């Protein structure tokens, strides 16, 4: 058991993957920035100096404190300032990032499962099923993803009962963004499956009498995962931006569960009255998050599949 | 050519029928319009009256037929939220969106092509490097953040330009334009830049890479050997041959400009159809959503069709490939 772990460790240390990682400063920096942000989001309840959603701990006198300056009434110091209700901006960003990242990861996971399944079926089974799936994908690709996400959000929101719309908004967002991003996965997996299904090992498995589902899952799927991983990373950046955009437009995360986009939407109201920190810091966080994930995805694409470049 | 055109028209009609089905399904299965129109305080007589008014008491096939009939005539029923005909609401807001889209596309093409040529010719100069780096940042910034940044710089800090609305408009009967007043022209600057920036960087990068590709070719070297002036080589020999992909990509981008106008219109409170659509989603106003969906798919399908045809007409290679496919 131990030898196996050590062996795996040795293999990882000598791999091309790690080598090209250590040789790319962009990859290293974006990896550590994403990691820091993700950890910050996960451990938000422990890191955040204040609980922004517990009205008992809020003091209205702390409202509009500028960053790093003692409040004129209470003398308390907030790193990144406070909003109109005295909520610590740093804490709301940590909790907002939690929602942004949760929606991003969940939406990409949903899109991945859906896209990979449909792509495998389309590529392996072929015939009219393939034609139907790919036709839908083509039609959806004609429209920009964000528009598709907005429409699906509106439709699914219509199905949820009025009392639950705010609570369900996060899940509706996940479905909407997930459904707007499955096409890339399906297309790539279908293409790879078409190549793989005619290879000898698949024919051998078929002669062995394995079922189609078994062949798809245990033989073809592992061989098409490389590009899927690349698309997933790039989709994550897209999903985070899509979520922020929808929430900013007011058709996403509700003010009771603010994501980074909702925070920017709230902050926009204070732009004219001079409280720049309420909008600047959430916007910068969103930028860092999207940019670092995006750069990481680009790097991953170059390493895993030079052909895609 | 004709066979290709017919096939594309056929495909477009199928797309529109599918979208129409989605729109109709939204009418039938999403929420209860009577609830959203009347709210909680109502009598049974009110409910009956509204149901008859909206045609909800008829059987399913009749409703579907009515929907298709109405959609073809541009009639999408009455907005649940405002109680006015949807076609009227869209018609009065469409000019605002089209003017914004037109100005953005114009800016994107002019600046995109100019900067693309510039960065291709002086590819190692410091100015070209700065432009390329800025364009990378521009691509990764979400549209709404660019809008907010511009508002902060030009409306809040410098107070040169208005931050919301269309300014004064002149009513031409069927078209209300902002182009004829000073405040209208000032008001369109920031939204148009916000909306066109992404397309501009896209066109710029495309023109640059196509130019670099063309400038490597032999006929450019021959043109130099013949002693032609640089300007003549760049514009008459090189640029001409980069235009095919630029036209197609620009055409395709027209559709996304109209779609992304939703975001820009919300940031700048621009009274166009995008803002109408966002509000309809927020309040689950199905007729408006369905009408917008149909309208924008019609635009997309038409633009794609025209671009395909243009491509076919301009580039003989596409024609040969298509023939090869058919055999």
C-alpha cells in the first residue's frame, strides 16, 4: 500500500505535467491565486471577521466606513470598509465568492455530466439519435450562451412557486448556466468517441460480449477525459462570469444570498455618492477569480492537448 | 447556389419552428398568468373575465393555432405586467436598441480594422504591444464591469457624459431617434463603446492575424520588388485579401451585439428591447419573453443566412468544398 503511494508520488514528480507547470510562471501564479480564493470561499465562516448575514452583529453606526480608516462614530476599523448597513465588505466578499464558486462548479458539473453523456451516446450509437442531439446543439450554438442562460432562467423561474423563487434562485441559476454550456462537452466527446469506437480495443471488447453501456463507460470514457478536463476549466471561468452577469442584471442570486455579481449590483448604487469601495473590491475579486481560472484553463489546454491550440 | 440557398432556408424555418414551440410551451406551462395579472385581491368574476380575455379558456390546439397565427402577424398578446399589447411595447423600444447596435458595430469595425492593420504593420513596436495587451484585458473583462468603469471615469469623475438614458429624442412618427439632438448623441457614446469593445478587439485580432498571414506571401514580396509604395501594398494588395473572414465574423457578431445589448442597456438604463426583456424575466412576464425570443431568433437566423450566402458568393473555395460534399 505504502509503496504504491510512493510509486504514484514518484510518477507524479517525474511527469511532464509537473515539469511544464514549474516552467510556467503564469500557471503557477494563477494556480495559487485560484487556490487562495477557493480556500477563502470554503473557509469563509472561519476567516471572515464579521458575520454579514446576522442582523444582531450589525451596527448601523458602522455604515459607510472607508477602508482601513477608523469609523467616525464607533472607531472600529474595517479592512475594506463597510456598506450602507454597516456590513463588512471583506466578509460579504468571502461569502459572496462562496455562492459564485458554488454556482460555477455545480453548473459546470451539471453541464459536464449532461454533455459527456449525450456526446457518448451520439458518437457511439449514431443514426437518428446522433443527428437529433447534434441538431439541437447546432441550434443552441447559434445563440450566445448568456442569452440561452437568461431564457432558461426565466422559464425555470416561471415553473417555481412564487413563495420559493428567492430560495430556489441559486438552483435555477445552476440549471440555466449548466444547460447553456453542455454543447461544448457534447461536441468534443462525440468527436473523440467517433475516433475511439473504431479502434481495436473497442472491437475486442465488443467481441467479448460487453454491453454498449459498459464499453462507453469503462473503455471510451477514460480515453476522452483529457479534453473534457480542459473544457471544464475554461467553462468554469465562463460560468463564473455568466453567474456574475446574471446576478448583476437582477436575474440571478437574490440579495438575501448575494454572489459577487449581486454585490457589484448593490455597489453600483453607491458609485455616484463616492463610496467606491463597496463596488471596487467585489469587482476586483471577480476579475481575479475569472482571470486566474481562465489562464489556468489556457495552460492546461496547451499541456494536455497541443493539437487544440 | 440555389440548392444551397433552399437548403439553408429550410433549415432556418425548422429552427424558427422549434423556437416557436418553445415560446408556445412557455405560454402554456409556465406559471398562471391570471395570478400574475390580478395579484391576491380578486373575485371569481375577475378571474373568469381575464381568462376569456387572454383566451385561456379555449382548448390546447385552438390556443396553439391562435399563437402561431398571432406570431406570424407580429401579435404576441398582452403583457401580463403592463396590460399593453407586446408588439406595441417592442415596436416603441426597438429603435433605441437598433441605434445602439448600429453605432457599436460601426465603432467596432472602424477601430477594429484600423488598429488591426496598425498592429500588423508595426508588430514589434511598443504601441502595438500596448494595444495587444490592452485588448487581452478587454476580452477578459465582463461587459458590465467595462460599463461601470466607463461610467465611473466619464460620468462620475469627469462628468463629461451622461451615465443613463437616451437623452432627448426626436419623434419621426414611427421611429424615435436620438441622433438629432446634442444630448442624444452624447448619451449614446458610453453605451456604444461598452457594447462594441468586445467586438472591436475580436475584429482587431482577426485583421491582425490575417494581415500577418497575407504579408508573408510571395505576391507581397513581388509587389515590394516592383517598387510599390508601402501604403499601396498594405491597403490595395494585403487588406483586400483579408476581408473575407472579416466580413463573415463581423456579420456573425451582429447577432451577438443585439444579444449583449441586454447587458449594456441594463447598465446604462437604455430604454431598448433588452431592458424590456430583462424586466420581463424578473417579473416572469411570459408574452414579452416569448416575443423577444421569437424576434431575436428571427434576427439571428436571417443574419446567419445572409452571412452564409455572402460567404458563398465571395469565396470560390467554399463553393468547391460544398460541391465536393455533395458528391
